[in-house]
């Protein structure tokens, strides 16, 4: 046997063992009598969402935020902090400007230029830039946007594009501040998409799922933050609906 045959034989054996393991772990659904039985494993079962989160969400959707020992707000905050996002609770959306100013002062960014999405323009912000016309590439820019939902399973926020919430505000500014309604925190990615389908008749041009600040390890496998997007993400969790 040649070295090539030996290597290929080992690969085939390994693949065969993997197929057997998957078939045992995810057996194919029962076939009706007379139908050709399929031995193909149900590989999709390997990607099922966290069962405890799904159970909580399906029972609590549209009512309580937590169920039993699964607190979606606490889970979201923990996951968001794991990916270097900062989370702050505010009682109402009207408290967002003060919370943003406090965060920027603490970060040494009190004089950073501010751009607020038109959807939030009615709030009492300090002097800020309006769209269109602002140069979003300006160093140190802070953008403030609403969100459509947040995902407890991953600490992600879901933002929908529109004329009042342009996608550029999610990715171009050095600091991204995003408002999340407490009642819009869902358990899993699947729940977020279910909320989109149930709420919106026509999908927008973009649905952005954002998990923490931008990061990449393309160069020498060294993680760099803020290369392709925001260096900082502040999530304001608002108690009002």
C-alpha cells in the first residue's frame, strides 16, 4: 500500500466513524412501512438552540421577561459584557441623553461629536449632528440608535435599517450607543426572527445582528478591536415598553 492509499484510507475510516456517531446521536425519523429507510442523520439537531432559553421564551413571549430561573435581561447583560459591551439600565427613554453623557465623561469622551438617529431625535440630547450631511468617518464620532430586539443567548442587538435608522450609524462611528427596550429582549436568535416576522410586513433592506464592538484577528491571529467598526458599544436597557 502506498503512502497516499494509507492516508486516504485513514480519512475514509475517520469519516465513516463520524457518520456512525452522528447516526447514533441523531437517528433518522421513523419511515412508513414499505418506504425506503434512510440512514442519513438529522444533522440539524446539532444546532438546536439552548433548550432552557427556548422554553422560557415560548412561555413568556409577550408577557413576563423572566420565567423560573431564566432571567433574559440578566442573561443578555452577562453575554453582552463577555464580548466587551457596556450595559446600563435606565427607567425611561428620556433618561438616555443623561446616561450617554455620563458614559462619555467617564470614558474621557465628553466632547465627542454626537450623531443621533432620527427615530430618537425627539429626546433631549445635547447639541448633536443631524443626518444627512455629517461625515460619519470623523474620528471619535458617537452614534445613538434604537434597536428592534436583543438576544439573551448571545448578547446581541438586532437593528433594522430605515430612513430614520440608517445602517451606517451601526458600524461607522467609533462609539455605538444603542437603546434596547426591556420587553424586546428575547431568548434566542430564532425568537428574534419570529419577532421580526410577526411585527414587520416587509423586511427592510438590512437586518443587523450586532454582538459587541468590532473585532478581527485577520493579522497574525491577534485580536484587534475597532478595526472594521465601533471600538465601544454602550447598550441602554430601558424599562419602558
